[in-house]
C-alpha cells in the first residue's frame, strides 16, 4: 500500500470538524443508555425473548437436577386407595383415621393437600378431623379468592380452611403454582397476596419460613388490582413422575407401612390418581405433567436444602444485561478490527456463565437479553459504519472520476467523446473502474509484449511478476540447472536463480539486503548459450520502508556473437589469409635456380589451396549467418548420407573409415535448409577425419526420441564420434562456447579445432565450427560434446523433427 495514501487518509481524519466528533460521541452515549433499557423492557414483555430464555432454562435444568431427598414421603391417593376406600371425595373421618394412624410414628410434619373450605355434611366428621390434627403438626393449603375484592379474616384475598381446621393446624399458606406464558410451571412465589399482606407458601411454612408476628398480623383493606407476587424462586425437579418415595393411602390406613419409614419425615398427602385433577405441566424431560403433590414435594425439598433456583434482583439483572453491551461498545470503539471475534467470544462466555450458574450457584441468569443486546449493538454499529463508508465512498468515487487521464490513457481518451459529469456515485464508480481496468489491461499488455525480459521483485529479490520474454528466458534455466518443470518464476528468489547459472554465487546474497541488485549487475549465460545482462531500478516504497524493483534482462546473444565474429574475421584477415601469401612470397624469394621447379610449384599449390579453403570457409560462415535460408521438408537420413559422400574422398585419402548407423532414415524429417545442414555435418566429419590417425574409424549415427505426446516434442539425435587424438576440457569448452584461449606460436590447427592437440597436417582458425553452431541455432537445435586427450571426441546434435526457422 502506498504510504502517501495512508498519509492522505490521516490528513482527512485530522480535518474532520469538531462538530462531527461531538456527534459521534453523543451517538455512542445514546446507544450505551438506550439499548440496555430497550433490552430490559423487552425481556419483561411476554414474547419470543422470554421463549428463548425458557428454552435455555429447560435445556440446562436437567444438568442441575438434585437427587430426591429421603426426608420426604408422599402418601398418595392413588387408584388402589380409590378401589379400596370408595369414590372420591371421601368423608373427613377417613382423613382423621389417617392422622391417628400417623401420630404414633411422630413424623416431622404433615401436609394435608386438601381444601377444607366447606363444612362436612356428616355430623361430627369435622370435629373428629380437628381433634386428630392436634396429635401432630399439620399444614393446610388455602385457595385464592378470585370472586371478591376482599375476604374477611386473617387471610385477605384467600379462601382459608374452616376456622375449626385453621385453629388446629400448625400453619396455613397458599398453594398457588404459577404457570409461565407457555402454560408450564417453573416459578413459585414464596409470598403472594394483597400489597403488604402477602401469605407464605404452605411448603415454605413447613420449611421454617415466616415469623409468628407475620402469621398473627391483623388483616388490612385490599385495593383492587393490588395483588403482589414476591420472592420468586425457580424450581428444580428431581426427575420424572414417581421420583420421590411414595406409599399408598390405603396401605398407611391399614397399618402396612412400618413406623420407621414415617418417623421424622415430611409427609405429603395428596392425589396422584389420574382423573382427580391437580396435574401440573412441568419442564421435566420426557414428562408432560406431574401430580400437584409431587410438584410440592420438589418445591419443599428445594426449600429445605436451599436448592431451588434463585432469580437475580432487578438491579443485579440490569447489571447482567448492561455490562456486556457496554463491553461490546468499548471493543467497537477501540478494537474494531477484531470486534466480531471478541463479540462472539463474549456472547459464548455469557451463555457459559448462564449454564454454569445453575448447577454451581443455583442462580438463573437469563441470557437472551444480553446476547441479543450485543448482536443488536454490533448490527447497529456496522450499519452506522457502513453508512459512513458509503458517504466516504461517494466522495472518493467522484474524486477518482474527476482525475485527469494518465499517460497510458492518452490515446484512448482522445478517441472517446467528451463525457458528461456522473449523475450518481454508482456511475462515477463504474466509469472510474472502467478507466482503471483499461489502464491495467494496457499496462499488462505492454509488459507482456515487451521484447526484453522484465521481472518485478521485492527488496529481498523475490520475484512477484514477469512477462512472457522473461518466462521464455528462464524456462530452460529451470529445466537444465534446477531440474524444475517449466513454469512462471513467481515466488522464486532471483539471486539464487541467477546464482545457479554461475554468474554469481547465491551464498550471502540475502545478507546484502536492498543492495542485491548491485551485486547482480553482470552478464549471464543460459544452458542453451543465450547471453543476457541484468539491469535493476527501484520504484515505490512500502509502509515498512521496503522498495520494489523492476529488473530488465536484455538479451546480448546477438551482440556477443557479432563481437566474436568480428574477432574471428580479424584473426582470419590478420593471420590465416595472410599466412599462405607470405609463405608463397618466402618460397619465391628463397628459390634457387638449381632446385627443382616441381618442389616450388607443389609448395605454391599447397598454400594457394589453403587460401581457397579459408575463403570457402569464410563464405560458408557468412551464408550461415544470413537470413537467406531455403526451408523445406528434409529427410535427415538423406542429409547424413550426402555429408558422408562428400567427405568420402578425403577419408579415403586419409585412410580413415566412416561407419554409418541410420535407423528409420525415411521417417525422420524436419523443416530445414538441407544444403546448410549438410554443410554443418560435413564440417564435423572433416574435423573428425583431420584428427584421426591412419586406420582410424569414424561413426556417424542417427536416431529419434519420441515426445510426450505432441509431435513438436519429438527430436532427432545425430552423433559424430572418432577415436582420434581428442582435446582437453578447456579446449572443448572454448569450442562449444565460441571462445578461444591464447595459443602459443608453435600450435597449429585447422577446420574445426580451436585449440591444437599436436602439430598436424593443416592449419586454420576454426570457422567450420562457427558454421555448425550458427546453422544448428537457426534450426532450433543445439550441440554437445565429450572428449579426452588420446581418447577421441564425440559430438551430439539435437534437432526438432518439425522445427522451423526462428
């Protein structure tokens, strides 16, 4: 990213008016105050938010369910008792007999879950039940009076038991099981009733709640609509139906239950038989409803052992809902880059706290409001940021569209008609994008069609981009030196890649840092003999201070070959062409009249032939380097046979045998200039004959190698091998690369030999091999060789079977 853009954005932010910043602060303050208030208002209204909390509560509740207490025993009015004692309702004398049966066992307390609000039709039953209640602590429930605004007595707003029963009961309390909005019982109010005169839950009285002063207080007038629900607790459920130990009413009445099972227990007497009513829907897993007496057992068990779920106070719940919203707002202001991750983690943490608070602390912390508040805040903040981005986007789009055309667009801009100002930001953006797209396309095309190889590198020399010329230049290097498949060099290290060519060692290049380009400014030679030079210039600077580099690799092969040719011509004119003439003049000046004229004529003829041979070699070299190639389909077998026939007289005179091995000669063809290709083979054969001793053998071979599937990949291989005197490694490299090490004055050579092996029969400067290199390059081929002094020399030529003139 251009640091100038960053500086521009910083300058834009600094120029924001103070009023805009103040407006942003006010908006944040309003969000911090109003959003928590809205969440607290929503959670108090029946609806989907409470449903979400209820779903979480019901899912977590089984994880915290305690085991049923053995101190509670249910005496059930079940189907068996109804069969034995008759239809419901029973006479109150039946309940008196039960209490009389229980009294000797001394239970801790008895809840007689019956509403005794009407006198018995049977005379004496009420007094009998009242006397039985004196023998043990009995607790009685009462009904809420929904028919009148007030009720007389000690329990305003309720229908209490008859005075005869209330006077003999240990405690009287309400037994209302509240239902939530979905009709399921989860919450109990320990105290409810008229304002200031709420009555305790009967189970709470059994557990020791409520003072004597509160229970004996005088009734007060009730204002309409002033009913209060106080001290809510959420219920735990020990399990499904039948979780608490239960005995049949009939069994207890007949004395079948041992006294040890009843002693010191809380006895709950109530109906469990189907059809008697009192079935309460609960959130127990897999259970639709529990008998009312079992619901009371769960409640009383929780109150006795402090295991019911407690609800947070209003202030604590407000803090529970508001704190995460404020934390999210703080994150959005100071860490907006990772805000979504932080908000997700905070929401999961709040949900985890809600889950863990149930089994560990017996607290129910509803998670829906705080999590919804966090989500709403993020959406609201994102919307505001998006709106501000759109404003900035519109401004920058107009600015971008108003910029003048660049140098790359000059011609295109002149060709287009004048355009009207954009009607909307979308149009301005479309026009700006189109301009940038055209400019980028033009720049890419210009880079790709450049004849010179171009690379884009970073400050460490890592290649980021390249054009087609660079890829063609480096493909052969990757295949030959690094054994890598041909591919764009993107991501490669340029110093290491060039170091593999031998032009510069790759070790220590990283240490020079930004000055690596200075160490690489030199010439390099690829494996196929191409020469290129490196030039690099820095452009642009990143925010970290690093520079980008454009590297140009112009090919110098033609220039270096022309330089070598000039050197060859200079040597030819200064030595080889001059030498025969000087010899002739010396012979004529030293000739004595007494000597035989035949000896003089033989010497003059020999030197004249040398001059003609050098001239012919020079003409072949000029013709090979020209563009006057006559390309046509040529059979390589015919080329080799023609070359053998042309050198046969010379081989015979030198007593050298030529052995030809040509396979599938009629099938190996390529698009070539047959005359020049034959001349190149002839030069190789002449060189082999010249450096072979009498009786030596030269082998001429032709074979083909199929490609990977495409016909253009198939290549032909020609080998010329002799068993002559050979040459050193330095001589062989100079011959293949077109360089000549210095020679001593007594070294003589001719034809293809660039370095002397020993004094031989004829002399020359090696234009023949220059002809071979030039002809092969123009046909898309290359030559390799292996030699050792005294062990002969072998040349290998590789040619594409369907090659064409480059």
